[in-house]
């Protein structure tokens, strides 16, 4: 990644993190859709989401696993109350290098092929 692209990405991430910090000042932090590339350590962020769930349910973290699926093209996200009941978090904005998303096959396609 070139330096100008890195700096542009860094600025975008800083703006995103600042918006989350502003949201966290509210009485109830109800953000449940996160821009995954906005975090420098995505794996740590996902682990944090699992830890939030374990504290809420008093279950062992070793008994849980992270499950995911892609939303259909016209599928709507659940509202906040339904997401909270089902412990659903939405992620968006994945950066994919060397592949492209094919909606018709619901899969990634290698650009080298």
C-alpha cells in the first residue's frame, strides 16, 4: 500500500473511531453495525464482541464460536431490539484484495483466475 493510500485510510479510520467515541457518550450505546476495516485489529474487536456476550450470558468463552453469513442483496437489517435479543452484530465494508464478490454465486472469485 502506498503512503498516500495509507494516510487516506488512516484518516477515514480516525473519523470512524471518533464517531464511535461520540456515540459512546450517549446514555445508551446502541451501535450494532460496525465498519470492520475501521479497526486496526479486527480479530481483537471480534473477540471483544464474544466477550460482551459471555459476560451478558455468564457462559464460558471456550463454548462459543463466531458465526457469520452474508446478507442477501435486498435483505434488511433487523431493528435494534431484535438484534439485541438475538445477539446479532452487523459488519460492513470488508476490504478484499485479490478477489471480487459475486452475488450470483454468493462467493468470492479469485482475480488471478
